[in-house]
């Protein structure tokens, strides 16, 4: 097992190299002179020259590549954000944990809701309940999460006052206020993936429930619930894990937008500000870190396959 | 033809609902200039933020602009953006996927390159590309087309790989068909089905993603109405004008639902083995 994880981790290295290189060249792909764009069109030549020097854009390309990797690998340095007047790593360290928490909580909720509804639908296949769950999931996939967030904000926060209209209460100030400040964002973000996981669970479980060993289990007197969870669900986990794994990346992307709805302190506003103010070091750093997280999550999914299904070999 | 249609309607009622809904939405929004609507940009400072009433059926926004008009023009823009993204991504996917599937020497380089694009979440990749190109609707289309190209290419490649093994392709080559003829005339027409299904879903994803981008302010800039930027303005006036948020979101949901229903039905028609529900 350990060797398998190690081998997969080594296989990730080329992808990480490409991701880090892409983050580096991003600034060179910008049409025009990045120093002029960052300093502003009206900026005096001296300021443009200063930006160019600070960014190292006056040096030869290969020196810049070496500097980027040297700063990154040895010092863990991603440069300075021009908008926040702070190191990029500091801006990310302040905001990324929030986005990851939001994404992880939403993924947890989506998985629980999706697997539960999907299992109910599959075990009641063809009935009204099954149809109702299918229709709900179709509608859930079609509605933009940020819109559902707005509607819920209006009813549950503005109108009924059950939740704050926005902003974030850290867990140090109490678990209940913390959960209340996260409830609506988590629900809005989890909606799409819950619907996708419901559909996937239903389809996968229906396939498995048609197998001979399910009939055998029923025949030898195993209870309905036990057949469903032990024999059915356990064997339909692979597609479910795949979709849960890919959903984490979508969650991070969706979180960027949901954070803007509820004025939350994650990377959403950071990234938007970075683009609108042409803060390239910040964009480079964010892409790099998100890319790495995405690759690591994919690794975890691959390892889970093996943990869940002994038929998939370590090789 | 009529018999086949009734059969389709009976067997796949959801698909029929999807097609009817989609046609209705497309006609209503693409024909927008013909319906005698108000100008989506025309301000009326005497009726700012007025709730739904006889003269403004869905109410007005903070500049007194008619919401119904803006939602219809917004939906028109969304459909246009979705269709453009779909076309660009499908064309790029078709070229890259068929090259990768047919020429095994190109397979590795092309697919590894596309894997890198898939190593970022879709929305963030689109945002990063817009950081390079700049914000706005046109760059949003290019960004989303790049984001969805790998999916299309993978599907074309898989399909080309399997059709390439078929006997009639070999027969064509034995009769002297060159690579261009073999790929273009024998393989692609038989390999394009899965791409067509995928295109409908790309259309739907693109509309959702574009709405999100223009909601956070990097897509279509105001005052041009897009469903995302109307919702961004609705957020600022949530307390005083809650009617602003309903219809733009409902329009997005209706378009995406219609597309998904059509896509599901088409997939089932093309591949009877993949029946669900």
C-alpha cells in the first residue's frame, strides 16, 4: 500500500512541474508589456521600470525561470501581491483555509445527501418517490448555486433572520454562530454536487442490484437494509468516489462565486480583485496552489479506489 | 416521421419537454427585437425600483430599466455565448481528438497537454485565462472554449480509436484510401455521435459558468444585460427590490434544464444501452 502511494506520488511530479511552469509563464502570455499593464497605462516610465525590476522582467528568460523555481522550492516564496502590498503566500495563507473549509464542508454535505437520496431512489426504483428524487436532481443540476444562495439569503436571512446575511464568524467565537454563518453558503455550494452524486449513486446502485449475488443474498435471508448497504452500496462505491473526487475541484471553483454572494473572506474576492487589478503574482500563486491541491485530491481518490475495492491492484 | 415523433414522445416524455422548452426559450429570446419590448438600456428615472406592475410586468431596476426586457436580452446573450463556446470547443476537440486517436505518434503529446488543462477546476482555469486575455464577454467565450476543449477531445479520441479498428476502415485502406480520406470520410462520420451528445452538455455548462463569471464581475460588463450581471445588481438591491433576483436565475435554470433534458434524451436515443430512469 505504502509503495503504491509512493509510486503514484512520483507519477504526480511531472504534472506538478508542468503546473508550476504554467503558473510561471502566465505573465509572459499576457499580450503587451506586463510591467506597463500592472503599473497602469498613464504611469511614468520610472514607475514602469521599477515594476519591471521588482518583477524581474528585465532579466533574461532562463534567469527568470531559475529564480521562480529557486524562490518557490527553497524559500516557498511566490512573490509580492501588488494589490494587497503583502507577500502572495501571506494573502493565500489568510484566505485559502476558509475556501478549503467551505469546499470540504460542502463536499461532506453533498456526499451524505447524494448517497442517501440516491440509495433511496435506487431501492424504490420506478415508484413515485424515485421519480420525485430524479426530478429534484434534474432541477438541482440546472439551478446556478449562486442564485439559490441569493434566494435563500433573502428568505432565511433578510426575511426570517435565521442566518446572518453574510460575513464569517470564526469557530473561536462559538460553534453555533460559526455553523450559522456557513449554513447558507454550504447549502448553495452543495446543491449541484448533491444532485450529481444522487444521480450517480442511483445509476451505480441499480446496476449492482441487478447482479446475481444480490439475489443470492436475498435468498439466503439477509435483511433488505443489509443487502442494500453491505452488498449493494459497498460494490457501487467506485463511480461514487470518482464523482466525489472530481467534485472537490468544482467545489473550489464554485466557492469563488458563492463567497461573492455572502461576502465571505476566501480566495473568491482575492482572485477577482487580482484579475481586475491585474495583480499577476497573486494570480500565478493562486493557480499554482489550487493546481497542487487538485492533483493531491486526485491522488487521494486513486488511493481510495484501492482501499475500497481489493480487485483493483496496487500495481 | 410523425409516427417516429409520437413514438419518441411516448417513450421519452422528458426529452419532449426539453425540446419544447428549449425551442420556446430560443424563439422568445433570439426573436427579442421583434416583440416590441422596451430598450434594455433605456433608463426611466421616474419609475426606479418599481415592483411588478401593468406597465413593467417584472418590475424595474435601480435605473428604471424594464426587467422583463433585460432578462430576455440577457438570455439571448447567454444562449449566444453558450452556442459559441460549444461550437469552438467542439471544433477544437474534433481536430485534437481525431489527430490523437488516428495518429498514435501524436496521441501522447496531445493528450498530456490536455490533461494539464484538466488539472485545474473549470471556473478557476477560465478565470486564469481571462487574467491573460482581459475581462469581457468575448474573452469569456474564448476562456470557456479552452476549458471545455479537453472533454470534447477525449470523447472524439476514444470514439476514433474504436472506429479505427473496424473492418470497413481497414477495407478502405486496403483499397488505397490515404490518411485524410480514411479519417475524414470513413472514421469521423461514424465517430461523431458521442461528441454531439457532449456538445449539448457543454452548451449547458458554458451557460452556467458564464453566468457565474459575469456575476463576479469578470464576464459581460454592465450596462449590457447578461443573466449573471443582472443577478449581481439584484444582490446589491436585495433588501429593497427582491423581485429583481427571481427571473434572471429562473431563466438560467430553465435554459440549462431544457438543454440537460435534450442531452439525456439524445444520449439514450444514440446509445440504448445507457438507459437511465
